[in-house]
């Protein structure tokens, strides 16, 4: 049994998701319809009526694929929620995904709400890969647009190249992340990519933002995922085994946050990182655990190098040691716990299952702690979920098994 001294005052009791679609395949549905389907499924999973919901905890900026807008009032009307007592959002796009569960917890602990839903729905009417190029010119954008930094991949490529220069990291490490993540998706019925990925295929694929190739990018997918959180006391009276929130944190340092606007970060350990170090420190301290206590890691994998840098920031290996650590096979999924290893994204992650702006990571964390995951890590007691990097804030979440 994991010996944490974390929060454990709230728990996730319901999860739900739509099918995952290729970009454009969900066009026959509205964004609210996708979100509503996921919310209804999550409530049913918990054994609750949607009319029991009295709180909504979003992560904004991402909104609904950086183009649409999900409005609390529309959910109240279309779903039949009787009274909304709390509605709030974190900023930071996908960087707020794990942190949104912390926001739900805060509402429940404060007594502002009792049943809180977190939802993300995505339709890529505007391609996220070129989201910056489509924005109107501003004084801030003038630092990136003339440089051809059209989307997140271009920004990440600069951080990646710096990591390679400073620490000798090679593309073989990125290939290992892409290949091992794909292997985890092969037996998942809902995964968008279920064909094996070989080393040769990785290196033969087209370059998109040097040194990032096709398979270093997450997919362009659509769909919705919803999560229901309530107090641990109430959770124990509901249908599913509760998954306690052990720790949650979001935020980040100003120095790293500069990286997605004008690249003015200090050239020390800050630039070539995922920006999670300060959040990781607070997350572990609040939980009363260390990286060695984490059994499964659901890492925000929008780009393969960001997985490597998060492994460093969360202390699974030393700074600059992410390349050798990954190449040792330490992140490959194992059904059982192995000392020195961590099963990373056993669901296939955003690289191979679906990219719903971080929400699928939370869903898999819940299933791992319930013991019902398709690629279950036997004996797992604590799951780490990360949000971002997309911009500030970034976030982290530790989920546990109920005692």
C-alpha cells in the first residue's frame, strides 16, 4: 500500500468519453453535443443523474479546440442541470488539464459545489498545428510569426534542439517514445493508431519542424472526455470504487513561461525543459511522496521530446539524462511493477490513442487506480497525470487507490 500523506478529501467517481474521431469526422455533431455525450456517460458511470451536477471546472484558453467556446449556461440548459453553484476555469490550454481536477477539488472542499464535472471537447475546425499563424498580428505575435513559428511544434522544436545541444540527446530517444507509446495502443479498441510503428518508419517519415518528424507530433483528433469529482465521503456511496485525489498543483515559473512568446528564457536548465519542475516539487511535497513512489505516469505527450523533458522535471531521471533513461527501456509498459521503471502512457497517449487536449490522460489514470485499465499495471497504487506544457500554467495530479 502506498504510504502517502496527501489530500484524499475528494475523489473521481465517474468517467465518460465519446468515440475518438479523425480530424473532420465529427463535423455532423456540435461541440456541445460531443461534450454532452461525455458528461452523460461520466454521470452514468458514477451512478448519478446529470441533474445532480452543480459545478463545472474547465481549463480555458483551450476552450474547445482553440476555436469554439463551451459555455456553462448552455450545459445547464441542454443537460437539465437544476442549479449551478460553481463554474470556473484555469488558463493555459492543455497545461490546465490535470490542474482542472484540482480546481474541482477546491470547489468541493470550500463547500461551493458537491458534484463537479470537468470536460474537454475538441473539434479541429482550426488546425492546431498552425494555430499561431492564423492569429491576427500583435506586438507579442511579432516575435514569433516572422520567424515562421506557425504552431506549437515549431516552438517545441527550438526547445528540443537546445536539449540535444546541451545534453547530447539524440532522435533515437524520441523514436523510442513514439514506438513504445504506439505499442501500448495496439490492443485498445478506441485508439486511432493500432498498427505497429518501426524504427525504420520513424526515421523515414517526413520532417515537420526539425528535429521533429511526423511521429514526434500527436495526432489531429476529435471527441470529448468528461470526469466527475465529489467528496471522498460521498464517493464511497456511489457505483464505482473511488479514485482519491492525492495531490494537485498547477502554475510554473516566469522564466520558462517566456518560451512560448519571445524565447527570453535563461540559458541554464530552464530553456531546455518542460517547465514542470516547480509544479512537480509542490505536487510531491503535498502528497508526501517521491518519484520512486509513482507506479504509472500519464505524461502529456503532444510531442515526444516533451515526454523526455517531463520525465526529467518529475525526477524519474536526472536533468539531461532523459535520453539514456528512455533508451534503456525504462518507460516501456510492464504489466507488473519493476524497480527503476515507470509505465508511461499505457493507453497509447496523445501520440497513438487520441489527442483530446490532455483529458485522456486523466481517464487512464482513473482506470489504472480502479484496476480496470486495458493495459493494467498490477499493484499500482499511485498514478501521476501531467498537463502541458502548452503555456503557463502547467499542472500535475496524483491519483491513488482507495484505502
